[in-house]
């Protein structure tokens, strides 16, 4: 490991003032000039909700919004984000009120171990900000840079669709959204006669939804 | 974003004042009972109360012992995880999120060699570096540890040898990460490089310097860590088979790929007690190992489980870096935090074993399965980890769900100079299961029958015993097969799809909790204990050691307590993070948590309920049997107006003693045989699953896309359907990775080439098929409210289902996972050569003509269905052991009625010549080893 050509890592680069609007607050901190945004956010601004899964742009756990765009903070130099406005998972909620996307992730099983969740939330919120009526394919493209090892993505997509319904004003709350859950891109008749498995991944649940409409109760959400 | 959506509990109401400010709100539920602002009570939710106790919930499997504890509050309802809000707001604290005052950063120095003696370590340069606070090497912690008491073979840091690239040599702690990294690079280690082995087959050979000396006994001087031999049944049955499958399978190693890299924070507090924060699935093992390594009594250590960013088995070993952090922190007198790079995650690994598995399967003239011969050689890497158990699981978990004429298994786990393999979701069962299920597909083709019917006509019924003596209770296998057959429109697709499209079936069988706690006698100490405490405010604090790793065990425990006490789940607070406050628990592995901890929790809650009802009895004058608990009220069954609130009853019950406290425990019933290894695979219940997968294969490129999966899993009873579906879909994702893309690639020199998430290919959202989760509820008689596991079993069937579907699509069986395009294309090209065709689109596709056996099988399956229903409802309580299908009497020991029926755990001398690859381990003599370790 040790060789003559070894380049010392210390003393580290000089510190510089880094300032940005983090979750609505202007923050000014001293950070090394070569610091990575992820480190600054976690270590200097206290945004521990931004997760480090790989450090090399492969997992998406560190996704934050920079001026409204989803970005991997582990691949962003802090200085490049200087002066920008940054939203992390901590900035999604309105005070104590969860954002629809957060509520829907909780209610639809979009989060199991939860480590990937901050990245998914930020990436999908960025999508919903520009497109409140995304198709499943559009959602897939928006979250393709995010890895989730627990959920198999299906319930994540359901969560985002449910949140989109709230953004469109079609559902009042996550609770209501999950019951009504209109499909913006129907690919088959929503009748219980539909052969299972052909509309989309979540059709079982859709079938049940159709059933409860008839029988007047939801089999899942009470 | 308008208001109206739900809020974090305890915060604003969602109403907005004229000036735009939010109005402070109430809890989403009123204060308990009649005294509060909402005296009215919700009606009982009859749809979630079993019909046996007057509700509307159907019970096809009959009554359950916990029926009377049901109140219709939470069980069976899809509710969010109780910690979901912490996760979606970024407040969940994982390993690296623990920040203590004055913390310093630790780094680990790792071996660059596969196998070497550590001659000397010079730490002086590192120590001289400004900012370095502590340095430690193997000398600081010479005690050995290991996850299993029988195979303790790890040190905190190398004591004598390093055993794989990335093995720990030393560690440093410094004021910041840059300094720590610099210091780590300044530690000079002199190695004497030894001959390393990377091919697991070489592990069977005698060498001068085995990677470990296996304690007192050693198999020759080989690298065999564990060898297993198991034989049951009548071997003569496999002679003259009607159909036979022989497959040699190769599986690559697979990593868990959890998103959170390992991290640990150690801190010796002012009283000299160690506080260790770690994302652990099994904090108790870490606790034990830390005590051993640090030479500190266990009560002087508090292991604090942080949130766990995915476990899947990969965070269940006690890890050397946890020891390192504790040692550094003790030296430095400050908290030390160590966080891994993704590369280091691959160096500790503990993923699925790379394996060579050979199976031979036989069917007789009536299409009964007359025998399984399995030979599994598995590559354990540098350490034992859970490998002792894995060596058994590779065989014994194939003894069900089918009735077998005979079973023969030889297994061996060898050490190689790779990162250690260990437990991973579907521990040990996955690879063999894939081979066996593909074998059944192949045999059904030879027999001219439908593979689903072949399975349906050979299933063990509920309440039966497998050939190896496992006690099967509830069994939803048949229903699972029927559901996926219906759901996937199987009969119109199988062997009827055009070239490039295929459909396949696979089944699974897995333990729901391991019957034997590793560290103690299950007859003397329970598997799981849960404490409940209720103080004056009425909030229920539940103490459990169940480690929530994202699967929702905390939610499951909270749910069952809420159910029994008929309280809103928000009033249940589960404390499971600290070993100081949690009763001893084995943590999250072997899919045990729901089964064992929820059972213990029910017991504890029932005790509380009894106290509450007795208090109500005193006040109301009605016997507890006539009282009903519902929504924070206790009332007389026939007149709800006569009653009292939960809080009143609670305060009455607390009159003399203050807080109500109860404790519940779960212990599995005595079960299993007496042969060596009889405890491996023994479980109080088993889960069953059946998947159908549909794939598209591009014959020009060999690219496989799985498009649809119908996934039926028998979880006994879905306590929380949302979580069960999440587990099923997630398992599909992980299994799909193993069968299509994921592999740990070791290069020619044995170096791990893809220790990052770019080259290690975990399926992304684009590779995910549509998964249709189908929950089968067989209602286990001993499960909590009938529940069994749902976390690991659902992974097993996806592999064979995909492999079988690929055969259906292109007519080629490939026995080498993962099925990457290059392998598939090579197989297609080979087939084209054999067939003499130039255009892959002319490949012949398999078609099926039913033989006369098909009708026989369908008839037998129909008869068995009636038999199973009767047994499930306990209308038929006769004994059923494996072998009845072959005409044996279940009431007489099989040894007495069948000549040649045996059960052996050691090969006979005359058998030695015909043993398979792993069986070769039995050719060597065990010898007492005098020198070396132990
Ligand atoms: S940490 Fe940035 S993508 Fe993984
Ligand atoms: S919820 Fe665990 S990785 Fe996504």
C-alpha cells in the first residue's frame, strides 16, 4: 500500500466559505475547497437524511434537488453547488405536515428498510414538480438511477402514482388516494373479469378495489 | 400542495387559519375511552374477526387457538410500517447517522494478499502522524469469535494469517477521515505470501497449510470445513426409474447488496460500559462476541441496534469491524465511528455461497418421486460464518414439499481464500431448490405430463412428516400451485408459446424460524421473550429484541399487541433498539421474528388483558368471559352500555401495584429425529410458495427479459398484507438478480473484480417484471394468529421458474447461473450447430404431448386435494409420514416394514466409491490435530 509515489492526503485543501440555501435556509459553512456536496450536507449542515450508499453514483441514495433538478450529491463538488438552492429529504415536508409523496410512500409500502427512501423521495418529487400526471414508464425513467434492494420497486411506483393523484387534486389525501387511485393510463378494462396479471403490476389490488366498490368496503384500507 | 393529507402524529391538524398559519392539532385518535372528548366507540370490525368467534372472516382451515384474542383492530389489515414516518422524513438513524460528541473516525487496514502470514506490523509512522489518536492490531484482541459456538474461527484483526484480500490487519482512529486514511496507508505490514486456493474443488485436497485447522478434528489436512452425509428411505426404489434427471449445476456467489454499507460507532461511557451502535440483524450474537473478544462481561456492554438499511442475512454475523471500533474507542477514550466504503462491503461479504450442485432425481412408473440424490459442494471463503448450517440446508431443505421414496445427500463446505460466504435470504435452500425444481420440469417432460400436475400429485399433505423427520403443520402448497396456474392462464400457455417466449413454474419450501436456538438448549430457555409495560398514561411499551431490518418486525409486534388489547396501534410503542432494555432475542434470521416474537407478544398481551378484564370484573360484576374488549372500552357482551373505559380498567388494575407489567415467551415444541444434523432445518412451521414466470428471450442476442411473475406464497395468515406483498415482490427482485445478472466475479488470479454496484448488477426498475403477489392463508395452528414467515421463502421459486421458462422459450436448459446473455447465446449457438441450422429463429421449441400418465396424475391430484382439505381442517387426524404414497403404513416405523429403509448420517464403506464431488470429503479420515490453533 505504501509506495514512494504516494501522495499525502493531508494537510487537506484549504477551507473556503460555502453557502447555499439548504431546505429554505441560507447556510454558510467552512468547507474544504475540494469537498463533495454529500459530505458537506451530512457533516456540516446536519442533513443526515441524505444517505451514502456507494460514493460513486451507482445507488441514488444521495439524491438531492439542486435548483429543482435531482442530482447525485456524491458526484457533485460542493463548490459547484455554491449559491444554489438545495432540497434534501428533510425539506420535503411542510413543517410537520408530510408532503403527499412522503405520506404515500409510507402508506403504500414504498419504504421497507428506508435507506434508499430519501433518494427515491427527492427524485420522485422532482418528477412530480414538473409532471403531475406521469405514466409508469415516465416514473421508471425518473427513478432508474435509484437502487432499492427491498421493495422490488413495484410499491414505489404505486406510491408515486398515488402522490401524483394528490398533486392533480384528484385525491384529497393519501388515504383517499389509495382508495380511489385513478389510473391515468389505463391499459385494460377495470372489471373483475380481467385476466389477472395483465394490466399492470398492481392490478390485484386494483381488482380488489373494484370489488370493494361493488360491495361497499375496501378489503385493504380501513 | 394543499392541506388535507395526513400529518405526522401529534402535530398540526391540517386546518389553516385565516392568516395562513396551521392549527395545532390533536392525535388522530381521541383520548382513551368514555372519559375523553370522544366517548363513542368504533363498532367492532366484524370483517376482521374470525367466524368461529362470531365475526365475518372466513376460516377455511378451521378454528385457531388465537381466535379468541382477535378484536378486529389491526390483524389482517394493510397498515403502514410503524416506523414509516421516520423513514420518509429522513429521521431514521442508520449506522453512519449516529454522531456522538468528540467522535473520531476509524479506518481499517486490509490485506492486499489472498493468503499470507503476517510477519510484522510497524505502526510507528502512523502513530507519529499528527491527528492520529489510536492504532490497534491483532495483538490487542487475540480471542477468537464466530457466529456459531462450534466454529469460532475469526479474530478482530489478523493474528497470524490473513485469509483473503480485504481481511483485517490493523485499524487506526484519527481526528478526521483524511487523517485516518493517511494513517492507514502508513502502517507497514510485512507478509510472507502463501499459496492461495480459489477453486472450491481444490479445497477437498490435502495441502500443507490449510486455511484453518479445524479444531480438534480435521478432515485429512484439507480445507473442508464441514462435511455432511444424510440418507433416508429405501435406495432400491431408484432402480429402473421411469424418468430420471441428472444435472450438474454451477452457481456464482451473490452479495446481499443492501443499500446501507456497514457502519459502527463504539463508545465507552463514563462508567466504563461499552455502548456500541451498529446496524445488526442479530445484536445478541454481536453482544456475545464482543464480550469474548474484549474480555468484558456481557452486562458491561450495551448493543444499540440502529435502523438497519437492509440486512438479508448480511448483517447477522458479529463483525470484526465492530470489535475494531470498540478496541480503538477503548484506547482513544473517545467515540469511534467506522463506516465502510462499498468495496469493503464486498470484502466482508457473507453472501450466498458459490456452489457446485449435482442432482439426480428419479420417478417411478406411477410418476411418484422415488429418489433425490443431491451433492453440494459450497465455497465458504475464508471463514466459517453460518457455514456449518448452510452445509445442511443445501440438502435437507429439499426434502419437502414432495413425498420422496428415498433421499441421499452429501455436502461439503470448503474454505478458500475469498471473502467469507454466509447466510443470505433463503439461506442454503435457494441453489438446491433451483436444481430440484428444474429437474422436476425435465422429468415431467420425459413422463409426458404437465409439471404442475406432477407436483400436485406428489405433495405432502398438511400435518405430515417429511422423509427427514421434519414436522409439517399447515401446508398451502396445493392452493399456491392452483392459484398461479389459474392466474397465469398456464394451461393455454405452457409449451404453446412461440419461440422466444416461455413460461415456467417453480416451487419453494422454507423454514419459519429455526427450531434450535444456536446458543442454548430450547428446553431450558425460550426462543423469544417479549415484555409489556403499561403505566398510568395508558401507553403500551413493548420491549423486544426483534431486530427490525426493514421487514417490519416492529410493526408485526405492535400489531399483535394492539390486536389483543384492542388499542389503536399509535398507542403501542415498541422498544427494540437496546440490549439493556430488550429481553434476549436471537434477532432477525431464519425467518423467525414474526413467528416467534409475535407469539411471545401475544402471550404477554394476553396476560395484560386478563388483568384488565379482572379489574373490570371487580367493577362491573360480569365475569371476564362475558366481557368484550373493543376500541379502548371493555363492556358486557350483551349490553355494550354496561362497560368502562380502558383507562378506568387500567387504573383499577394498577391500584395496588402501579404499572402493569407482563412477560411472554415462545418456545418451540419438541420435534425432530435423533440422527446427526436432525436439528438442521427443523422449524415449528414451514412456508410454501409457487411462482409462474413468463420470459422473453431474444434468440439473436441471448438477452432474457422476465415480463410477468405470478407469485403465490403461503404465509399462514397475512398479519399485514401490505408488508407481505412487499416481501414477495422484494424477494422476486432479489431472486431475479441471482438468476439473471448478479454474480461476484473472481478473476484468473482470484481477485474480486466487481466490488462495486456498477459492475455488480442489481436489477433496476427497468428489469423488474410485473409481479402479481398472491397471498395464500393456510392458517398455521401454532403461528401467531396463524401466521408464518414471508421474508425468505418467496425468494426460492423465482430462480427455477425463470430457468424453466427459458427452456420453454428456446428449448435449452442452462445449468450455470446467472443466465447472462453471453452464456445464453453460447448455448443457442451450440444448439444451432447440433441442429445444423444457421438462423436462430428456426430453433425448435419444446412441445408437450400428454401421455396416459397425465390422466392418472390428475386423478391422483384430485384425490389428494380432498385428503388435504380434511387434514387441514383436522377432520382426518391419522398420522401421515412420508412414504404413505408408496403404500406404507404410517403407524408402523418404516424401518420395520420396508426392508432396506434406513436413515444414516455416515456413509457405509461400500458407498464410498460412488460418492459425488462433495462426497469425496468422506474419503479422508478425521484426525486429531495436535498443533496449531485450538
Ligand atoms: S452515494 Fe451517491 S449514488 Fe450512491
Ligand atoms: S427500502 Fe430498503 S433499499 Fe429500498
